[in-house]
C-alpha cells in the first residue's frame, strides 16, 4: 500500500512510517518544513513538502495521485494559537478528506482526541477550542461516504509500545504510548478492519488486531 500521512514529522507519524516501511509499504509523509525531511527518511518515509494551511483541495488531490489511503496525524501543537487549532486540527483534516475524495481514495484514518465531544462551547480557553476543532473534524468525516476510522487516544506517552490496548466508545481516562497508536493505525489500514468505527484508545491487555476486530461499527 501507498499511504499518505499528514503531519508526517509528528511522533506518531514517525513511528507509523517505520512500521509501514518495515512491512513493505510506502509511507508518504506530508510535512510543512523541508528541514524535517531527514528525520522522515531515517524513519523509512518519503517526505513531501506541502503546507496544509496554504494548499487547496484540488491541488492536494493531485499530490495524492497513486495513494491508497490517507492518515491525518497533524496538529497545531501545544503552544499554538486558538486560530491554528481551527486551521490545522479542524480545517486541515477536512481538507485532507476533500482531497481524498477528489483523488478517489476511500480509506481515511483520523487521529482525534479523547473527550473531543465534551468541549465547552462558551469557553475561549485554547484547549477547549482544540477539542471543539477535533470534534468538528470527526463529525465532518463521519458524514462522508469513505471507509473512515477515527481513533481518539488518551494521554500520549513516549513509553515503548506494548502491543496491547483497550478500545471502546468510552474507555475512561488513561494513557497510551504513541507507538501503540501508530500500530493501531497500521493494523486498521493494512488489515482493512475497524472501518466506519470511532473509538477511544488506551493501554490495556488485548492485542491490537484482536481489539480492532472487536470494535463495534
């Protein structure tokens, strides 16, 4: 498979690129900063410099020619403004879906956030705006005729992955290694499972592929 990953220099994306490359797949990493290309190459990915805040859907669709699936793992970052939560976390995810449809790509995996639907609509707190942006992106994708999967991980850690998780509509609070989130994405894409499913993900005691296969659609 040839898989394009928006946010291709993020920690989850770099783990994913290595996983895909090790299994003989092509991971196309969409990055904004060309200086990040060497890290992508080291992980086994193919860097492509595209700024999702400046490109339009038709142009991005052309850039996605030959791609079998897309992953949105981008984010404005913890120190970014409220405005960029919307332009990256919300609008970037929607743009990628528009481009995927334009390019005839059906499979889309979106990395969202636990608690995305629990935002305070009256708050101007940046974190609440971030959750609202994630919720809007998720809702937009759910309405599309695509083979989508929405993963809402708990607190992300840099601990080594265990390969075992708990997946549910609501798992309760918990953490999960970024490496295991990457493994969830890879398994969903390669095995074609958990299609049209949205779930929260934390560390647990169920092997990843078995947990994905048991997700209710």
